């Protein structure tokens, strides 16, 4: 524990310290809002010491649903966060200067703990603002809360809320992953653990950064269709469009998802995948290009698309024997 760091670990400490210093002046997180009346979208940027973006417009909209106005002065975190980040950056420089593994390990453990506490505090902040509503607000929906997602996408009435790290947030994530990797590297050198075991650990750590999420389960009776704005309620039907940034658009009918794609709301390059609900396995999503499609007026889908998707061809054939209709392919629907 009292041995010296490797030269590479010392360089990494300095690089991470510089990166953390830069993050003090950049937005850490962003919440993007989209709705038909705001096709250009609205954005809230969260810096270490202030709020940025369309704060005034968002406050005006939140007033109607009973949410408190967002003011930087109401968050004590903004008064201490820049100093905390600065302290961690200073510890990075100090780690390279002291050149001892025990100090490097301590710095990394404290930094990871700080990241966990910061995300918990952010969740608490979102929960309080999304649930503590004014009962005399102009728009009151019984049982409805407006808590944005911690990370990812969530439908809030006719608004889609997309919560993701911004420049500073990605710096934090990158610094954390890099430091954890080099803790394992230094530990391997000191303890001479099995190389394949360490490689496996490093692989999974790096996978946390590189892997992307797939579709989300549709919350029937709660989620709304992005195209027609109806509540998604029939578990035999439904679809999702997932973007390259893992933003998710949900739909209640094949007609709606096809119309959305044809509208060119998204560029083709932005679309990572399209998923359709398996008609025979309610709620289960399968990739559009890998399923079998059957169209029949007897299906009576929510918006009249009357197209069912099946992951297994035999399942589709069973319904084809029971109903009048035709087999179609995905390209026919979206062309």
C-alpha cells in the first residue's frame, strides 16, 4: 500500500485532475423537453454553480401544473459543488506528487462515493420538485407526478423529458471509469493477482461505458403515444423508436409509429432501432426488421393500423388461419 505508483498512473492522476478542473466551468447535466407546441424543444442545463437554458420558459410551464419555480439560490449544492470538484482536482495533482498507492486508492474511493451521493441528491431533488405540487394549480391531474427521469426518457403528459449527462457529466463519468481501471491495474501489480481475472474485471468496467440500453417496457395505462397522444392501453399492440442517444418514443399502434417515421421528425441516422410489441406475447418487444407482420381488419388495433407483429412465424400463421388478412413486411409499412 505504501509503494509508489506506476508512471502511467501518475500521468492519469494529472490528466483526471485537469479534466475535473475543466468540468467546473461546463454543464454537468441536461434535461431536454419536447412537445408538439415546442417542436424546437426546451432545455435545462445544470452547471456546478447555476442553472442555464430555457429556465424562465420552463418555470412558466411548471407554474400551471403546480411545480415550484427553479431558482439557483434555492439549491445549497450550487454554493459548495464547485469547491468540492476543485478539492477532488487538487487531490489528483497531490496524488501524482505524493506518489503513493494508498493515497491514490483513497482519492479514487472518495471520488466514487462522491459520485454516488451526488446522483442520490439529484434524484431527491427531482422527486421533491415532481411530487410536491401546489393543489391549487391551474392543471391538476389526480395521482399524476412530474418527476423527470434520473437518466433516460420519460413521458410527462404531452411532454417528453430526456435526462442525460452534459459535457461536465461525461467528464465525471470518464474520470471515474479511468480511475477505477487504474486502481485495478495498480492492485494487480501489487498483489500479482491472476491476469485473466483482472482482465475480466476491466472488461466489465469498460462495458459500463460502451454498452447502450435497449427498449423500455411500455407502461400500459400510463405511457402516452408520441404521435396521437392517446394513452397506450392495448397490450397486444405498441411500438418504440430508440435513438442513437437512447431517447425512446412510444406508440400505441403500427399506424402511429409508421406515420412518425414518415414525418422525418428524426433523421435516419438518429434512429438506432425500432421495436414492435409481439401480438402473441403481450408487452414483449421485438426488433421491427426481425419479426413477422400480419394485417387484418379483424385485428381492430387502437388507431386502425390493424397490423400485428410476431416474433415467431408459426404464431403468426395460427392467427392467419383464424382471420382474413395478408402477410406484409416492415418496408411496406414505412415506405
